[in-house]
C-alpha cells in the first residue's frame, strides 16, 4: 500500500525503470535469485494494491501476488517481450485475482454516476453559482504534504474497486491508458469513465479539506 | 455554411475535463472547451485543480519491500528452482 509520505515529482516510470526490468529479467532467466527479489521489490506494492481491489483481505491479496510470481517463474520462458514486463505481470495478477476474488463489481454502471461537481453549485443555465475557491497555489502550505497525502489515500480507499484500480494504476503507478486497459480488460471509453469519476472524487476530497482549513 | 454549435456551459466542462486531459475530445469539442476556458476563470481554476489533484496523487510513495518479504520471496525462488531441477 502506498504510504502517506511524499516524494518529489510524479511517479512516471522512466526509461531506466523499463531498462531495469529488462536487465533483471535477463539475470532472472540465468537463475539469479537477487535479480528475482529486486524485480519483486520493483513491482510488489503496485501488485498488492491492484490485487486488493479484487479480494476481500490483505492476506488473500498477498497470496495472489505470491501465486502470480510463481506463475511468472514457471512461465518466464514464454514471455516474449511483446508487452512490457509490467503489463504482462499485472495482467497475470488480475486474472488470478479475478478467479480468487468476489469483491469486483462486474460492470461499469455508466448511467448512475455521481456528477463531478454537485448540481447545486450551478445555476439553472449550468454556470457556476458557487465557483471553486482557489487552493492550487497553496494547498501544500495550508495542510502540509503528509496530510494531503493522507486525505488522498483515504479518498482512494472509499472508491469502488475498479475505479480505485484505474486511478491508482494511472496516477500513482504511472501506467499509460493503454496499459491500464490491457491489464484490467477495459475499453478505452470505460477506462476514461472510471478515471474521470475517480479523479473528480479526489478533487472533491481535497476541496472539502482545503475549504475547512 | 455550417451552423455553429451551441457553446458548452460550466456544468458540462467539469464532466469533459478528463476527456480533455486524456486528449479524447473531438476537434470541435476541444475547440469549444478551450473557448469556454478562455472566458471562464472558474472553469480555468477547476482545470488547474484537477491537474493539481493528479500531481498530488502521483506523489504517494509505494511501500518498499520489507526485509521479511524479501526473505519470503527468496525462499519462493529457491523452492521453484528445486522443483524445476527435479522435473526432468
């Protein structure tokens, strides 16, 4: 699980990270245990978080992650490098978690979405009646980075599993939209719907704590 | 001559903002979206807040693997190698 500490900059995986995967994979194929553990360390938290969206307890999520790595070890010779190692890993994980899990909502209910912003904040013509207050410039000064991170974390916890999976993969783990669609078997359109709801919900959460500060 | 489409309103902007950031709006939608933003400081603020939300979410730090977990995965690897060696 992500902690509430912060780091500078985004968590976009750099070219180096992909190179790391490739180098570690080579060493792993040669039977290097340290390379395996390093590879696990690179991906473990994202995998555990993703698995948690499908199963009911952390213990089961950990089992799914272990099981996935065992599957990876057994199938390592079949990995052809057509997708990135991470996409391959996470797709195996989701398959296993789906077989194990019961928590996942089956479909994306597009109709009954909560609006991004409460309807009462617009007038009859659809213009802002109660416009957003400004906090972009000084959010961190007002609350502190750690508190902001804790609020984001709490808001993520409240999301429906698939929405949380999409937002976390995109915005915490830094996957691209195509990678997320491949991992979660989503269409681009549904991925965007879930991302939109999730990000809008996070913004509302930040707005409410910053308004109270 | 083309009829100009009606302008979009703030309440629509907040629902289109993710598609805008994802580059998923059609050219016409994108033009109307940007034209609205140019004349609406509230929606510009809203867009800035969405960008800031994404930036702050991107700063959550993944947990490191604990030494105990490292040991467990090392063991998993050794067990797998033993199994692999036993199977001809």
